[in-house]
């Protein structure tokens, strides 16, 4: 029987339509009805696409015309390609994340994260649910990568991060996705769950920069990053957007697949991120172009150790560090198998989280519902 699997060209055309709709959908799922009538999109996937591929009648992203991301100069010098190649070589016996699983990903084996060297992407589109300074009016240009090295039992995106839903792509197609997001009017390129694909991302940025990409890069990570990998991202990433999930190693071990080192490794990573990009402050246009933005999801029964998290931030980072205290936890994936995670947080639990952050002296709190 003939294959019913869509071609790459058809698949990427479908991605562009999803991006025009602004919807959050897995690539390969049925196309939702578009709420923005008349939006025209280009079809990615051409190996010989011209640098200017924005849809007719749509301006480039509304960012400061004088802004130039650091990866552009690294591309011009050849340093961006060199760093991408160095990260790529680490997949021979994979050492990209703190698990250091040593898997031969370049030979086709899958690491503990679930990924081989094949680039697998679940979706890409303008996202309007991120922080206000990232969303602006045009949205944050998110690229959702499949698989995850942390694998939390309460993961809301478990079909993508645990089951690996998505489609395989090459580096040129990733670059084209980034350019389409720019041409759709997004204010940044937001790489979501990027750790295990850091090499692919740098190679994709190198190709996209050659074709005219000029948006800031948001590194949207669990925070569990290797100390010897982050320096290779210095000057590439403009905005770090890490989680700080736990302050207690025992909680990280129990609920994030044995990641006992999470608090120690993540705290070290945050210090390095701060060194690279500094404190996040919106520009005059309200958009964020550079800086560290920390997220903390408050979990029920103090699984997240929120008091320890905010006190560590206050003691080791500037008091005006941007911290987003998030209240939206709901049991997902396997969470109901664990009594401590089997319910939403209470109003009192979130009020205590806010109180602890303020008592610690933090002055730049983004409080959901506050």
C-alpha cells in the first residue's frame, strides 16, 4: 500500500499554517481552524530559499532596529559553527546534560533523554502564553523540541517530552522554521526543552543567521545544565529562561527520574547564566532583549521547596532578579500515582510562596493572579 505519511514539504507547510493560527498543536495532528483570516504564510523546507521569505504584506518582527544578537557576530567569525561542531562531537558518547549517559547518539542510539542524533521537533508557532515581555504584540517564536533529559512525573507536556511525539527534521529545516517565526512578527526565538539538542540549535542558528535571522534567542530550559556546556552558549543566548524546580535533592530524585543533583547543578547554572546575560530588564518598547528570567512552579505539599529556592536566589543573585512564581500546577502525566502531587495547590500554599519571596528581599516578582 502507498504510504500515508506526509512529505517533509507538506509537513512544514502544515507547520506554517499552525504558526499563522497561533495555536499550540502537535505537528502531525489535525489542523485546527485558523482564527486569523487572510494571513498568508510561506512554505518552509526549500534548501535554496532566499534570505527574505516573509509573507506578503507582513512586516518583519517588531523589535528594536538597532538590536543585533550576539550569535550574528559569532556566525560571521565562524565561532558559532565551531561551537556547534564541538557540541555535536559530544554526542558520540553523550555528555550534553548532567546525566552523562555516554550513549552513542551519533551512531543512532537513544540517550536517557530518549533522543538520538536525529533532530525531532513537536511544533513551532507564535506563542502568546509566555511572559509579557517575551510575548509583546507579535508573540514569542517557540520551537518545541521532543524528548527531555529531566522527565518529571508531573510533566504537562508528557506526550512530547516523555513519548517523543513530533517529526524528524534536518538543520536547514530548523533554520527555516526560525526564519518563518521572524517573518510572522515574533519578537524572539524561544527554544523549549533545548538541552539535549544544543548542538542542533547552534548549527541551526548558524544557518539562519546566514539567511537573515536577527531575533534574540530565549533558552527555555529546566535549569539542569552542565557547567562545561553553558560557556559554549555564551554570546549565543540572549535571554535565559530556566526553571528552578526544587531546593531539596530528595524531591528532585523522586519526582524527576533520579535527578538528585538538580538543586546543586541548577544553582551553579543560574550563576553562570547571570554572568553571561545579567539581570533582565525590559527595554523602552516593553520587550526583553537580554537577561536572566527564572521560573518557579509552586508544587503542593512543598515538594518544590519554595522557601529554599527564593532564599537561594536572594543570597546568590541580585535582589531585582526577575522571578516568575507560578500557581498553575495541576496533576498531569503520572502525578496522581504520588500522593504528594495528586492535587492542585491551595490558595494558602501560593500565598506562603509569595510571602517567602518577599521576606527574602526579592523585588522583581511576577505573581500569577497578583
